[in-house]
C-alpha cells in the first residue's frame, strides 16, 4: 500500500500539497517532521501535516529526503500555527516558519538529540479541532484569562512570581512574553533570583536560539522567557502564559505574517487549557472591552499618585504677537524653580533629532528620503539628515536642489532642539540629552534637567520633581484612530515619574485625553474613547484589515489597487466584510516600493481571511505584491 504525505511550505500559497513517499522512507515519516521536496522547480523545506494511503492527484512528485526522524512540531503546535494562519490570512507554511529558529527553517539537522514523541492526533483531525474551537469565544479559554493592572513594578512581580511558582509546583511549564530584549534581561534577573531554575531565552536575534529552543522542546527547562516569538516555545502542554505590558505595539509583527502576540496568547492558552495573565499599566482598548464584557477577569482600575499635580498648559496662542517657542512661560518658570531648589526635571520630547522638516522657503521644496516618501529628520550633533523608516542618510544641502536658493528653513522641535533651547534659557544648568544606551545607565546626580524620548522612557525607574511633556500633539494629531489611545498611554506612563508635578503642553487642552489625565482617572478616558469607537464601528467593536499592494511603479500600484477595489465591490460575496476605502499608504513609498491600501471592516477574521485567500489567489498584476494585514496597529 502506498503512502502519501501532505506538506506545507513557506510560500504565500495555500496547501497542503501531496507528495509520494519512497518505500525506504515509509516507516520513518511522521507528522510534524521536515522533508526536502521539489516545489515549482525549486528544492525547498516542507513540513508534514498529514499522512494518507491515497491521493486524488496523479503523477505526484516524490519526497526527496526526510530531514527529521523525530517530529520538530507537535500536533498542538501544528494546530496552533494553523489557527493563526486562518486568522491572519497567511499560508500555514508561512506561520510555521515564523514559529521556528532560522537553522530549522533552513533545513539544517538539529544538533541535539530530540525526544521521539509521536503525534497525538493529526492536525487535520476535524473532531479535535472542533473540540478546541468550541471551548471558548474570542479564543479565550473559559474565563481562565486574567488581566492584572498595576503601576508598581515590585507588586506586579510579586504577583507574577507567585503564579509561576504555583504552576511549576503542578508540574506545568510557563511562557513569559515581554515587549523587548531589555525587558527580557530584567525579567531573567527576577526569575533567576526568586525562582532559581533554568530558563530558556527566546527571541529571534538570540545567537543561541536553536540550542535554547531544543532545551525547551526536550523538557530540560520549564520556563521560557522572551519577546513575542516566545509564544511559539515548543512545550508540550503549557500551564501558564504571562504577557507583560499587553498594550505595547512591539507585540504586532510588521512583516508577513502580521500576527499579534496577544491574540496568539489567547489561542495558545485555549489549546493547552492554560492560565493566561496579562499585565499592563495602560491597557489597550481591546483589553478594556474584554474586561467590561467579563470575558477577562480584572481588578478595578488603579488610581495614580493623588499627591501629584497635573497642569495642562494651553500653547495655542503665545500672546502679544510673540513667536511661539518650545516652552511656555509657565513651563520655564516651573523648570527654573525646580532646578534652583536642587530638584530634578524630566523633559519628554515626542520627536527625535533637531528638526523634523527641512523646506526651501522660496519654492517650497522639501527634503525627503530617496527610498521612502518621508521627510528627512535633521540631526545637529551628527550634521546629517536621516529617514525614520530606513537607514538612508545624507549631508544637509546648503542650496536648494530645485531653485538653487541659498537658504533652507528647518521646522519642528526634536529632542536636540529642545536640548539647545534649554541650554539657552538655563545657562549653567546641567542638561542631559540621553539616548537609549545612556538612559539605561542614568545617574540622577549627574544632571539637573534630563531629556528623554519615546524610545528611552519606558525603561526608566527614577523619580523627578517635575515632568514636562512637549510635542504630545504630534502624536495626538496623527491620522490614526488609535492616536488618542497611544497619547494617553504615554502620558499615564509619564505620570509615574513625577514626584510633585506633571506639565503637559498642548494646543487642545480640552481633549478628553488630558481631562482624564488631570483627574488621574483612566476610566474617564476609556469610557469616552470606547463611546467614540462604537459610534464609528472601530475596534474593539469591529475588526479592520488592510489589503496592501506594493510595487516599484507608482502608477501600476495605484491602478492595481483601484481595480481590485472595484472588483471586490462588484462581485457577489458573502456579507463577511465591508469595503471602506482605497488610499495611498502612509508613507506612500517605503524602502523603494510604493504602497496602496484597501481598508476593510468585518466581525470575523477567520471568515474574511478564508474569503480573501480564495479570491486573491486569482488576482494577478505583474510586479505587484499583495499581502493582508488583519488588525493593523
């Protein structure tokens, strides 16, 4: 009797694909193992997701070689990656490769012996799949998810450690997911000092990722700690998943597949019947919505320091026809008072560099990246202009390339300009403009005024007598329905650094974001933001998705996007989504390719993903790359 394998690959094409198994390999092939196959005339690595004794396809290609004698993917991991691919509109093979170390993806043999654990069930077994799907809604596993809201790191970690110890005592492994490597390193210190058991470290740029991954797979460690990819840690049965700072944007993957670690954590916990804990100082609107709906258990919102005064300063008008400066007179007076009394001041700058816009005042020419349609940021210290999206840099032109005028005007207040302004206003004071590495090793006694940006602020643990936020309006005013949410989260985070006073400079002081901050009550913000999201049918009341079309020709991309939009509008389709708009992306050009986006609104991501996979496979435009991003940030 012949044997056939069903194989998926890391390509944006749906499978599985049938291959015949050579007789000499029949006794060794297992679901979850890797094979070498020939696909579309090229040799590649494939993953076995099913075994059959018959196939409807004639003249099948044979498997070239079997890479693994033992499965590298358990049946639960296969099911997990399959469900993620169904949600995020990517192929099963693409999602599998996202879950694996680079060496495994390349087809290299594992260097450490792996335990031979046979698959419990075929990943295509419908009964098992339906059993897991029926356990809960929104991928939440029957009320075992808990949201822990706390602004105190020590109290948060006491809670985490208690839950981790209890899970380990029950003999179950733990996965802990954090936003970035710095947070992972700090977590490892806590785990090593308070629990004292080996910990597997999981993040994609870890040079020892393969060895760590194999230790986890063999059960030689019981805790996996890492960034978003740690959710794929190859434990057999997880007892606890902790996702710290769940609202952090780094949990959303920018590349295909565009999965989000929060949704993935729901799915993984559901499959393993594990406890799920989310931690945050400022929860996402999605999490607040789930807490209100009793899908996730949560304590009441915490109030921030009641003894800290919050002052919202209206900077819309400078008064008396004067040019508006970086700092209001009120802010200058308070900064001066604080430093004269030997206090410490934190200045938050929303933007990097010295100036964010360089324009010729004669002809209006603006300096943009050659690879991206983004304005170049001028850096005074290095004497260069750079793109915030790619690594392009150039020396500033003294003469306009367009009209040859000899004067270029710079606009915007980045971190360097704020530093320069402070040195002018407060001569003799010790002003420290800190980059990321310097901020991690801050000595509060080395300065009077410290300048931080978004990239450095979240790892600071010092307190300051006065905190001044400058440029928040650049975040609040973005064309982004999450702009208010991101602004409030940032301001609420700044509040914890202030001992006495927080000043926020803004042109829109009556915005509910600032009103909630002034009352030091996040519920005021979330109530208003949820009300507005509901009126607009935005997340969390509906899901959004982008169909993205990219190419090197702007005209081709534009035409292809409009053609696809028209076709989707005209075809008879189930009412699974609503076409909202077709527009150029922001930025229009990124890393040498132009991009347009078709915006969709819908209720059920797997249903929409299934429809788009079926429809888009027949949509062909030469030189155009089409991808789908479900739940974009």
